[in-house]
């Protein structure tokens, strides 16, 4: 269950980065700020939902099952974020994004 929630949170970040590439390249500050809140909220929200599900299913807070769920969430989120950031860096290198917008330099 932790793997599912961690992967979904990383997928939200990946979708945000993919769908907002042109706006981020144009330095759209409100959209960039939205991304920070979106990722932070989904990461924290996923963790809280996961803890709630564990409590309702009878998993004790200090048990090995509880820690297994939390560590699997953290590991899958970390792997997903690393892969997403790696893809973003590759895209920026391929596009030649050096801060110029629309081919114009400062």
C-alpha cells in the first residue's frame, strides 16, 4: 500500500512537470508556486491518508508492519522523484534551455 501511495505522489510531480514545461520556461511565477504547493500537499496528504488507513486496519503504530508501510512509501516516492527529476534534466539539456524565452536572450 505504501508503494502505491508513494508512486502516485511521484506521478503527480511528473505530470505537473510535463504539463507545465512551456509555462515554466516562460518563468510563470504563480504556476511554479502552485507546483510547490501541489507536490508538498500531495506528499503530506498521501502520508496522512496512509497513516489513517493503517490505524483503521488495526496496524499498531510501533509495529514492524507500520514501519514497513512508511518505508515503502518513502522509498517509492524517492525513486519516483529521482526518475522524474532525471527526465526533466534530460529534457532541459535536449531543449537547450539556458534561460532564454522564445529564442531571445536578455
